[in-house]
């Protein structure tokens, strides 16, 4: 159950993710202020940001959720636990594949987006 919560919280990142986060109340308030649909991100995008497996093009359903994410706001929610649960390179790949601009040097938690 803890792993599922971390994935939900991670997808908040990563692009993750949106609605309610039960991991920490202060992060829940931040996620709501970012207007993040955590449940949508998790259900539609989780398989594209897993640590295991190759990068793969996200579905249009995943992209529909990702396109409304405020990346800088959501990046402030990324914790070490989230980074441990998902592949941040894949998060950036998914975001960019869905048309989100994620500039090199952007910080998400302790992760810094590399140059293209």
C-alpha cells in the first residue's frame, strides 16, 4: 500500500497527478494549489514512468492529463521518496512527448533536467 501511495505522489510529479494526496497534509494542499489530478496521472501515466522497462511513448489518455499539469508547481512537490519510486528521466520524456515544455536546468525535487 505504501508503494501505491508513493507512486501516486510521484506521479504528481512527474507529471504527474492530481486531486488528493494522502501522504502529507502540507503536500496535499500544495497539490491542490497546483490543480493536480493525481488519480488521473496515476491511472493513465504510471506505467510510462516506472523505473523498470524501456521508455515508451505515452498514450493520448496520459497526455490529456499531463497537458494540464503546472510543471514548476508540481516539481516543488517531488520528494526523495517520489524520486526513489519513479524514473525522473522518463517523467521528463513523458512530459515532453505530451507537448509540455520542460527546460533544461529545471529542478524537480533534487533532480535537475538535463540538456536535450
